[in-house]
C-alpha cells in the first residue's frame, strides 16, 4: 500500500548520496512547485541534491524560492537517485529520459491515472488533487519541518492543479493541507497575484487573437481554438502564454469540452483538452498516445494544423 511505499522511498532517499529531482516537459505549477518543495526539504538533510531542468520555466513561476536551482544536467557524477514528480510516463521527461538508465534508484511520485509505473518505487495516487499533496505527505513523513518556502511551493502546486480549488479533484484533505500551509505563514495574496493576476500585455494580445479563432461544434458542446506560430509572432508572445486559454473557453455555458491546438512546428501540434462534467478527455487523448486526467489531458499530433483539427473532431464525433 501507499503508506509502506512512502516508507521504502524515505529509506532509499536517506541512503542515497547524489539525488536528482527532475522536471517534466513544459513544466506547470504542480511540477515546479513539487520539485522545489522537495528539493528545499531534502537539502535540509542532504548535501548533494539537484534539480534538473527539462524545458524552460514559464515566467509565471520565476517568483518561487530557489527557482534558480533548476539547472541543466552536467555529467559530473553518478545518479544514485532519480526522482520524477508529476510525470505520467518516461516520454514526459523529454531530453532527460535517457538518464533513467544511469540511475540506481528511480522514484516516481504522481497523481495521473495514466501513469505507467516506470520507477522502481511508484507512489501513484490518482485521488490526490496534485502531486504537491503527495510531496507534502512525503515531507511530513520524513519529519522535515515545513517552512514558509516549502509551504509556498506546495501551495502553488496544489492551487495550480485544482484551478484555485475549484475542480472536482479538490477534496477535504486538500483544504486541510492548505489550511496548514496558511498557518505556517505563506503570503497567499502575493502568491495568487503572481500566479493569476500577472498577465503580460503580450499574453493578453495572444488571448484576444486566439479567441478570434474560436469555433463551436456538436451543438456547442465542443469549443476549439488554435494558436499558430504566426499568431505568436504577431502578438510578440511565447507558446507558454497560451496557459489559461483552454480553461477559459470551457467556461462557456454549453461547452463540455474545450480544446486548444498549439502549433509548435508545422508538423507538431500539441493538443490540450479540458472537460466540465462527464467526458473523460484522458481517454480521448489516449487514442493519440497522450494522457492526463479525466478533466484535463493532452497529446501531440505530428501533422499540419488542419489535419490535426480534423483528426481531433473525428474522435470527438464518437462521443457527441
Ligand atoms: P496540458 O494540457 O496543460 O498540457 O496538460 C494537461 C494534463 O494532461 C497534464 O496533467 C499533463 O500531464 C497531461 N498531458 C498533456 N500532454 C500530454 C501528453 O502528450 N501525454 C501525456 N501522457 N499526458 C499529457
Ligand atoms: Mn504537470
Ligand atoms: Mn499534476
């Protein structure tokens, strides 16, 4: 059971010398908050603990404590322990995937139902609202005092993945954890402004441009928008600036599924899907080798935008 898995993981962490905590591709608040919280905690008891960067950290999260500790791997020592957080499968490790072969022990801590259990120790709990909840439990069980920095990172992780405590995955336990983080003295007003009230003008322009591409399908049950490289150039924005657009279109009353198609390259379309009440978007994305959660999932389609759009709509036609 999960309790004994925590105990085994803690034993292994204590006896490992060089520990690498690794971020996932296109890191989000849950991933970044979780890796920073765990790094700060382990750093209190171990000297050689490192955080590996996989992709760039979106500017939203640069306010977090110790964010500069997230660094590229430089091949200077052995990897006694590799810890993946919020990472459903090996491919989500991007360029750092190959390091799995060098690691003596792999710990995989996650809350995706689609997790492939790629670690030696797999702490996977799809009932957790965020990986940040699991990291909170791990730090508690290690008896490491929860300081304000750790608490701020865990708050960021949980708030990000629950849509500020709005989504179904938010439990009584989630609120109990958050209550404790507030008692520790986090500046939640400042964290919330950084996370949610800090949009650049470029991001705002991209928001406007992308909403112009809005199309509704299947009796307004599906809302779809597109972001192309051309649109990014015109708004002087980055792909990370699309964050939040897909959940925004899900807010439209009749919409059950919101979809954004992001053109990373001409033949590389990253799809993000969000649902509201009953559609399992993780299952839909699984048919394109993607995955995620029931209400938030994604996949990548290696075709041009118009073909990707057609493939996605054909798949949705089966459920609407
Ligand atoms: P987002 O749409 O914000 O990129 O991701 C939403 C959720 O779906 C996240 O939990 C993320 O882990 C998952 N997800 C997104 N893209 C992929 C993908 O290509 N493969 C898998 N397995 N999961 C994905
Ligand atoms: Mn994530
Ligand atoms: Mn997560």
